[in-house]
């Protein structure tokens, strides 16, 4: 089952629609890339959606950032943002061509409240970013032990 999501940037120059199979905003990523490109709270929240369904209005207003990694390589992940207002919109990585990861902060459609949250990449979080942990939340210094799809399946979402 998929959920139709609509999103936009702050200035309205870019709007998008996508079908999401993992629409619950449960996973908070504290890595330096997500934190600095899309996470003013010290983390970013990415959703899982079907790349083939992504429809974009205002594509000419998009820019793409590919992160420079500590080992000197460039990430294959393409972080799309509005070149006018700077809103982080979605991440696409051709390594997984069927997926696109919209940022929950760019979604205008109401999103379901997650029954628990996963805090990942805590080993690289900013010192000031204190995770808001609730009972049942999971914590990982690096990557979690389940994917977006597995988490949604475990919760029958």
C-alpha cells in the first residue's frame, strides 16, 4: 500500500508529488551530511517513496548537492534543494534507482505519527543535539538494524 504525498519548498518555486511506501517520519539521521544540509534540529527525517512516481513542477528551480566524503570521494547521493530558498526536498541515489527519499520537512500532506522512532548515526551527532528519546525508541551509533520498509512492515503501516 502506498500513500500519496505532496511537497514543496518554502518559496513555492518547486512542488512535487510522489507515492510513498514508507511515509511515517520515524527515522532521525544525525550524520553530519543530513544534519548540515537538512536538519536544523540536529537531524533530518527522510521518508521512502517510489522514484518512478515522482512528479516535479518547477524543476528548473532545483539544484543538487553531492556530499564530499572524508575519504576524498563524492557521494552518489543527490540531495535536491530549491536554489532560491534553500529548502531541502529529497535525496535520490542511483545506487538504488527505485527509491527516492523526500525530507519530511518538505511534505505538505499530513504524515502519520510514528509509534516509535529510530535515532541513527548518533556517533556523529553534534554535541548540542540531544536526542529526544521516548520509551521504545531505538538508538544506533551508525546504521540501524532494519530498513525503512522493514520498520513499516513490523508496525503494519
